[in-house]
C-alpha cells in the first residue's frame, strides 16, 4: 500500500487561462534554475550577519537580472568571460565575488540589456 505524500494540486485562473501553482523548489528542479538565496537569520538584536546578507543580496540581484534578460547561466557566464561554476556559486550566495568578477558580470548584463533594447526598438512600428 502506498500513500501519496504530495499536497493537493492548487490552480488559479487568470484571464481565462488555468495555471498550476507549485513550490519554488519544485519549479527550480523542473527548470534547472537555482532558487533565490534566503537572507541569513538575524541575531537576537535583529541584525543580519553582514557578509552572508551581502552575498545573498548580490546573488539575488545577479539572478534576477539574468532571468529578466532571459539568459541562461551558460549564456551569461560566456558573455562575462567567467566559468559557469563560478556564476552558479555566486547565484546561490555561497561565495563572495571579486570586484573583477562583478565588473565582468555588470558589463555583460548591461550589454545584453542594450542589445534587447535595440532589438525591441527595431520592432516598433513607425507612426
């Protein structure tokens, strides 16, 4: 006899379309994308450990920017000239990037954003 340990399926309807709601961890497994790192627990005075909080915030910024631009980790790493493994560790908030690495990522993200803006402007119809 087996028991189903999965929670019931939750759905929502938006604009006439039906969507399934899944846990972020499950979504990340399906897509291969890392989850956003959590901030560390605050201490008894409500203060976050500075180093770990900074790593998590930087990781979130990199991850959100990459996703907004529709880039994979492989694409961003290649454009930035860094290893995919390095980007993966940074997006998980496990390591602090060097200034040189952050500058490479910043340049690559800005270049990708400019390319997307240029493509979007080229698709606009003249009035």
